[in-house]
C-alpha cells in the first residue's frame, strides 16, 4: 500500500471507532431498555403461574357440540380469495354445526372468482349469507366488514331476532370445532374475547413461515396471557375474536358520530386492533382465552402465514403501519400507566427496526475493525466500562429471550421446531428491519394525502385441504 493510503487509513479507522462507539451506545441502551420491559412481563408470567392465576383449561369431551349462548354472526371479508374461501366456508360449516350460527361472507362485484368459490363452498347450507359490496374492490378490509355489519343489522330488523355475538375471521382461517361455543359462552360475561392464533408449519418454508410460529407461540402463550391477567387492553387479532352484540352497536354509534358507516374504521389498516383497544378504553371487559380440547389440541385459529420473504415484509409492514404509526395518530396516549405501558409495547415496531438495523451495521463495523487489527493497520482500544456493561446485559438478555422462545415454540410445535427457533432469530430480525422501513414510507405517503388501501396477503391454499385435522 502506498504512503498516501497509509496516511489516510488511521483517519478512516478513527472514524470507524467513533461510529462503533455511537452505535454500541445507541443499540445497547435500547436493547437493555427492551430487555427490562420483557423481563417485567416474564416475572409477571412466572408469578401468575406459581399463584395459579393463569393456566390452560381443558374442555370436556363433546364441548364443541354444546349449544351457543344466543345467535352468532360470523363475518369473513374476502377480496381475491378464490383459492381458499371455498374450503374455509366448507370447513367452518362442518366444524360449527350449530343452527344459531350465520356465516356472512363479503365479496366484491368485480371479483367473480371469489364469489363463485364462496358459492361452491356454501353449497345449499342456509346458514351462509354471501354479501356483495356495492363498491368496486379492493376498498379496505374495514370497509368490507362494515358492509357485512350492515347486512347483519338488516337481517336482525327483518327477522326480529338479534344476534348475541359477532365473530371475526379471515378467508384463510381454519377454525377449531370448540372455538365458537367457547367464544359464545365467554361473551355472556365479557364484551370482547380473543382466542390464540396458531400459525401452521410449512415444510417448504421453515425459516420465513416458521418465524411466525415462534412469535405467535410466545406472544399468545405469554404476553397476551399476562395482559389478560393484569386487566390490560386485549387487542383484537382480527381472527378468532368476538364481540358482544350490544358492545359492537355502541362502537358503531361512536364511529357514526365521527362520520363512519359502521364499527370499523375504514381508513385504518388494523381496524381490528383498534376496536379491541376501544372496548377497553370505553370501560368494557375483555378476555384472552387459552383452552385445550379433550385431545389436548389448542383451541386456536390455524392458518398458513406468508412463506416468502417479500410477502412477510409486506404483511408486517401493514401491522407496523396500522398499530404503531396510525395507532399513535388515531388512539393517542392514555394517562393510565398500565394502558400507556401496553401502548408502548404495541408501538415499538418502528424503533425496533431502527435498533436492529444499527446492531447489524455495528456487526459490519466490528468485522472491518477486526480485520484491520489482524492486519496490523489498527490498534485495539479499551472498551468504555459503561458500554461493556450494556453489552454484557444485552448479550445475557438475548440468551434469555432465546430460551423463552425455545420453550414456547417447543411446547406448541415440538422439540425440532423449538431448536429451529434459535436459528430463525436473524430471519425475524431482517423481516422486522425491512418491514419497519416499508411501513414508515407508507405512512409518509398517507401524510401527503394518499389513501390507505388493502395491501393484503395472497393465500394459495387453505390448511384444511392439506391436513386431516377437521371437525369430528
């Protein structure tokens, strides 16, 4: 290397050391803060388990055949879901044979394939109502749900029989046979109920699709259970959730006072999440139910999640945009400490993506400086004691989090998937980083006046067509 290059190198490495220090301080600080937040939830979970305040109740055999506590309307919005909607309807009708259930499926006039598939799945079962949106699709999921809600209201007025519960599901969902009765009976005492979501493993996509299994196993096995135990808001997942009919009417009146056409905010990307929080803030009671059937299966909504990297980014970007960014705008902040804590947890998506990106840039910087040190181009320098402490805590918290994730994934999916959960952490991080970037760009576009649209996930196959797990 020439003398000019040797003169520049020290300056470059000095600059890299400065970048290294700033990135270390930034990433480690937020990692530690996040670790304290998660550790608080861990301690609550352990305490509640030891004191018997949380646990999974096992349903008696035949519970899925129990009568409903009043009529139930199940609403399923569908836009370009011809690959899955027919199987979803057919499976739901088999799994839920109760005559007090009516399945409302929302389609669009410019989507004849989905309408035809829905008609084929419904067959001649009188419990299915196919509702065609009078607007050209795609609008938004919330708009489609509001059209279904209007149909529910019209049917109630026409028949003189009111529904007791309104259940939400998506076109790709595979329902559990006991889920309807569990939600129906719970809604006698509470205003909103949410069942767990259980992503189905996909052998052809063990890393992208698999990381959803890890995240939901822990979130719906621990975090949501703790929220339920401490009386915090239970955000709706949009599937496997139900509202008491009177509660949904009250929320619809609130929306109409704001110029809306139903209980769902048509300009919101995560209208389900928002509705669950509004139940809590309006004084309603919510429950997160973890139940097992007589054979030990989790009473949960099963579905295939995105198996391709780009699709996972798009889906999570929609969640971050709706929950973190729109949620900040639309729901604001509560002055109640518990509600504020949960809101901070829900809205950390953009910050998480920035911190993770900083950490991965830091790895590149450390690698470069390490090579320079081995080549003799740069001398090693002592690490600041504060930074060393933060790094040690961050590393310990990473191992702690990995152990918890391994435990929850293993409990739900077995040892092999639990072992893969360690290896899937980088995949989950990269999806989070890129989804945060995409969400921020989409949010900025809406600030400039662009309308939100249904950036939905494509579904190619329904779980019921690939598994023997069907209603008895």
